[in-house]
């Protein structure tokens, strides 16, 4: 399924005798809470933007959309999944964070929300990469802000670097 802009560009390319590289751009969406959104460092230094830059530097013209919302919960992510993850998305990087626990969401409900997200993404043919363990490890490694929850710019770079390989593996 293509966006209107993409269809117009494809039509113009066809009229000009140009070919449209169908698989030239793989869509990746980073869906999550405050660390995905770049809390404390800004969206330009958050791991989704850094991952996109790293992939492009390797000659892989991938777009990584940042769908992070500070304070979001697994229920919130599930509710906005269809809106923020386009049908052509092949990889979804998910950071559930700690807001469920902080807001009293039961572990059972959290697991159910995550399972529904996984099921919906799988039905679309999208792969899900969960990054909570990677982020927690990065924070434990000392790459966090003063609140001991949010990644520093260095932490975001480290997470992005680790995700380069995970994205490659998910493309297979």
C-alpha cells in the first residue's frame, strides 16, 4: 500500500521513463515511551534518528520513524499502533518502558497488550524488535541521565549501534 505522494512520484517516474526502486527504502518505526521519544536529549539525538543515520552511512537507505511518546504505556502503544505504523512497515522497534508498572498496570495486562501488538504486527508481516532489555543494560552500563531512567546521548548512540545488527537480522 502506497501513500498518495508515493503514487504520484511513481507516476511521474513512469512518465519520465525512470524506474522506481520498489525496495529501496525499508520502513522502520520505533514505537515506545520516553527513551524512544528522546526525553532529555531531543528527538535528533534519540536512538531512532541515530539508527537511521547509521544505516544510511552503511549505504542502507532506510527511514526510521520515531513514534515515541513520553509517559506512554503498553495500552497506549497498542491503541495507536494502526495510526503510527503504516501498512508497509517491515520492522517495528518497541520500547515498552516502565510506565505500566509506575501507573499500576498489572503484569498480566501488560503481557496481554504486548501479545496483541505482536500478533497484529505478525499478521501484517512486520517483525518486532523489543529493546527494553537493551535499554536497561545500557542504563546499567552508566549511559544514563541523572534520573537513572533515561538514556544519555551516548546511551542512545550505543542502543542505535546495537540495533544496526538487529535490523539486519530482522530483514532476513
